[in-house]
C-alpha cells in the first residue's frame, strides 16, 4: 500500500481512507479494468458469427489484457478469490460487470434464468482458467480451449427444455 501511495503521490492515510485494505484496492483495480474493457468492447464489439464465438473472443481479449501484467493479474485474481465479506459489494460489482460484458457479447438484453446460469458457468470457467494459467498449470492454448468449450453452453441455453417424465 505504501508503494501505491507513493506512486500516486498521496499520503498513505488518504489511500487507506478510500481502500481499507490491499484486497479492496486490488478489487477496485479489477473493477476499473473491467469497466475499461466494457467501454472498449462497446466501441469495437467482438466479430464472431454466433454468441458463443463472440463471448469466447471477448474473454480472450480480457485474458490478453491480463497477460500484459501477470503479477497484477495474479494479485487481482487472488484478491477476488480470498476477499472476505467486507469486500462483498466490490466483488459483486466485478461480478455484475463480468456478466454485463458476457451478455453484451451474446447480444442478450433480457436473459432468461437458463442464460444467466450459463453465464455464471462461463464466468467460473474463466476465473478457473485464469488461476490455472497464473499458477503455470495451463497454457494459453488450453485456456482458449476451456473458454471456447464453456461458451458452447450458450447454444444449449436457447433450446427448449426437455419435458420431465410424468409421474
């Protein structure tokens, strides 16, 4: 926190007034990066032919942005993973932003409950893929495959549900 305060040219107490902990600061940084990504994606939307391709392209763009600063990415992902209840509002904002980015890429304004469930699974897969890449247990190629595989669930969410057996 001291290094951040010095780099920002503010007193350490001022930094702590806005960010009570390092986790608060890192989650706020993730919020800022996601807001920037969302703005960029609205200016230059993904070009995939179907929603699954567009979402996969979107998440890989986000992944490439995180690759540029792997230490910061690692710190932000750890902060999100280990955040306690005091950071819940900020973590919820990160989740809402991620959901909005995915829904925009899908071209969905009013998602069904099934679509929201699929979005959550995609978000979990993306988060897990980040963790495995950051820990050196997955290659970028494997991350892409996992994200593309999870995004295939989008097509399934648009199908009519099967009828449950009567009984």
